[in-house]
C-alpha cells in the first residue's frame, strides 16, 4: 500500500506545481517571472514531497505548506506585499477546497487525523479522490480568477497590503473553528462556500484598487511631463524672441555702419561690425542649425553647462532645417536627453571631469542624436538606476515611446564612467 501512496504523491507533484504556477501567472503575470524559474519549481516539488511523505506535527506541516506556495510566488518580480497576499489567498482557497473534499469523501464523524500524511495513510482511496477533486476545483477557481484579475503589478501603500491580508488570515481561522466546533450540515457547506467566494472576490478587489492607484500615478506623471513640455516651449519662445530682437537690433547697427561709410570712417565701422558679430555669436551660443527646437534646447543647455563649469563639445549638422518630426515629439526626445545629461554632469565632483558631448545630424531619411556625459556613478542595471529617480525614468520611458511611434530606437551604453545615449528617429515622409 505504501508503494501506491508514494506513486500517488509523485503523480500529482508536477501537476500541482503547474497549477500553482498557472495561478501566479494569472494574478501577477507571466511576464514578471524571474530568470531561472526552474529552481523555484524544484524547491516547490521538494517541499511538496516533504509535506506529504514525512509525518510532521501539525504546526510544522502548516509551515511547510506556506513555504511551498511562497517558494513559487518568489519566482515573480512583484512587491513583497503582493506576493504575500496572493500566497495566502491561494492557501485559503486550497484549504476551503480540501475542507469541502473531506466533507464529501470522508466519514467526518470518525475522522480524527490532522496531517496530510495521516489522511492519506488512513484512507488511500478517499485520499486519491480528495486530491483529484481538489486539483480540478482549484483549476476551475484559477480560471474564474483569470476572468476577474487583470495582471496588475503596481506598488500600493503598505497599509493596504495589511488590510487585504486580514481577510485570508481570518478565513483560515474561521475554517478551523468551523471544522472543530460546527455541526456538519448544509449550513456548514454554505458557510465554507461563502468564504470561498469572499477570497476570490478579494483578488478582484485588490486588482481594482491597484488599477486605481496606477491611474492616479499615471495622471500625476503625465501632468509632470506636460509641465516639463511647457517649460521647453517657453525656452523655444524665448529663443524666437531673442532672434526677433537681434533682427531689430541688426537694422539699427546697419544704419550706424551706413552712416560711418558715408562719413568715410572705416575703422569705426569695422570695430562696430566686430563687436556686433561677437554679440550675435554669444547670443546664439554657436547654435544656428535653422531648426528652432534644436537651436533653443541646445542653446539653453550650453548656457546651463557654462554656468556650472561643464565643458561642452557640439557637432550639429542638419541635412535640412525642416525635419519630418513633430516639434512636440522632438522636444520630448531632445529635451529629456539634454536635461538628464546636464544634471548628471553637474553632479560630477571633479570640475575637470565635467564634460558633455552633443552630436546631432540628419540625413534625407532620419535624425541621429548622440548625447554623452561623464558620471561618477557605476551603472550596472539601467532599470534599477531609472527607478532611483522617477522623473528621469519617466523621461526615458517617453523617449522610448516616441521612438516606437516613428519606428526608431534608443540605445544606452556605459563604459569608462561615460554614459552614451543614442537615438535614431526615421522621418515620416522621406
């Protein structure tokens, strides 16, 4: 009989692991799996065998059950609170299904065993039916949860995780109390089914709340990005006003030079021309590609760099000033790249290491942007580095979105304490 018992456990080990994995794919999302997930599956199966094949005290058996489900949940990237909540929800659902199975397949008035090992050894046939019943019912529940859940993965305030964990924990306590003290009748079954519905509903409620907080955060990020774009447009407007002022002043200078020529005072005219050209060059910051967005944003960056002791190297060459890229999109891409680079350059401790390189050129079919800056930080994981600053993370996300819109791409490299951002934006009309 022990051989049959061992075969039964081995037979349902892998299907149970698959079902647990399916549950976490539904509530968290398969795209959030960690690398080398097979290690977590092996840990799950080992704990599964310990749970069923070793006769442990009830407390230790319950702890092994928790660790078994938790080991599978840890194979996903998600907030710890989310993993704990869905782990306990799964445990509660499994406990409720097992309680219903015991009600159906065992003589409860003579049923006195407590651990899974004792259950199976005391009634092999009933245990086989119980395991099959639990597997099929849990499979149906997971499919039901699939209809309710939306695979959200957004961090919530800690107090919400605690509030949601109360329901599964109270459900476990309630089931145990009912099993020990309640009369086994129709009301018992109805109350257990009510707890089953409540814990499935918790998954739906948790996902709804997570979606609400995600939308609030998204609206806040969008508002910040709009404010950022307004600031970029202000820079463009000021640059345009400066150009108009220069044109107006140039007319006055021309009148003066004309008067110097009439009076045959060439030295005064030449001196005034030299001073005027110096002022124009200083105002333009050596940026005059003909494209208003590029001229305004690069000029503003050069001014900030000069005031903060950041050496700059600019190489700008456009095939034509008219770029087949919307000005709004170009402001997002170039503005975020320049802002991130200048902010990183300002944080470099040694003044001689502060360096910023801006290379922008275009062809008949695409715009190429290469921004390089020195940094003191060692960057190993772009994802984690972006999360340290939500604003810059949002900026890089928006750049990536614009690249996708135009069918372009963005690459980021780090070597010898230098960060390189390269963006290619194909034109709509070529």
